C-alpha cells in the first residue's frame, strides 16, 4: 500500500490519530488506550490497531503471561510516518 493511501486512511479517522498520539507518548496497552479517550470503544480500538499493524505503522507484541498482555509500539516506518503527521499539524496551524 502506498504512503498516500495510508495517510488518507489515518487522517480520515480521529481515533487513529488519537491512538498514534497515545502510543507515541508511551501508552501502549489496549486497555490504557481505551481509557485514554471518552467514546473510544474496544471494538473501534481493535479495528484501528489491526489497520495500523497492517500498514506497518505499529508492531504488536504478545507476552505469554496470565492474564495475557499485549503491547503496541511504533515501527521504524511508524516513527517516520509520525514525523509526516507532525508536519501536517504544523501546516494546519499555519492555516
């Protein structure tokens, strides 16, 4: 998938932008991500996380623990992509 399509998908969803901002700030567990925003449901979160992993922006790590623990982090591509989002924010602010 090309970067323009990924950018369109990410910018077109307020939850995806929120999730990326939270992961960048160190919130990386699904339960914490759901609690970080009023109105974000587990279903929507899971859909967005799957999409971000598929795009190669996030990496999912599952730990063999009881209860199970899953964490998400930015990939190298995700870090570079986040800089692109920062630039979009700067352009928006310049209005």
